[in-house]
C-alpha cells in the first residue's frame, strides 16, 4: 500500500509497506524493526512472542504515549503480563497486523503524537 505525503516531514515516516518489506524514509527493511520518532532500530526477535520487558526499556525512557505492535499477516498478542507492565507505566499498547500498525502509526505521527512501533514485515 502506498502512503501519502504529510505536511510535517520531520521524524520517521512509513512510505510504503507490502510483501517486499517496510519502506521508512526511503529505506526498505525486510526484517523486523522498531520505529521511533527519530530512528529505526533493527530487531533481533524473529517473532512477536519473543518480546520481553527489556525490549521496551529504550521506549520507556522516552515515554511514548502508545506502542504499536505490527505482527505480520495475522494479529498475535504479546504476553498479557507484558501488556500489563507497559500499561502500568502509563503507555497504551496495541497489537494488530502490520498493515493496520503502519496505517495507525502514520495517523498518530500526523497528529504529532509520540508513538513507537515494533513491526514485523508481511513476509514473516
């Protein structure tokens, strides 16, 4: 799916996503990534189910309003204890397929919100 230009061009923006990967600020990624407001972090986890609290420490220090988790083709939830731990720190957490996570990230960034996204490409 092609994403359209926004008026605020600062920060990280998802240009396009699909079977070939996720294009962020013109760079194509075919592996899992974490997208912040200012950088793309390559992830070493092959599955959403491998995520643990330590994976979210960099985000917690920068206090995002919401964390999106794009789980590939199908929606897969992170462990409920992990969700509770993040919510107890004042962060909203949403798991959804990667298509929906990319769209949601772009809408929230367009609103100027502090959002981080952990995204697994559709090829997984």
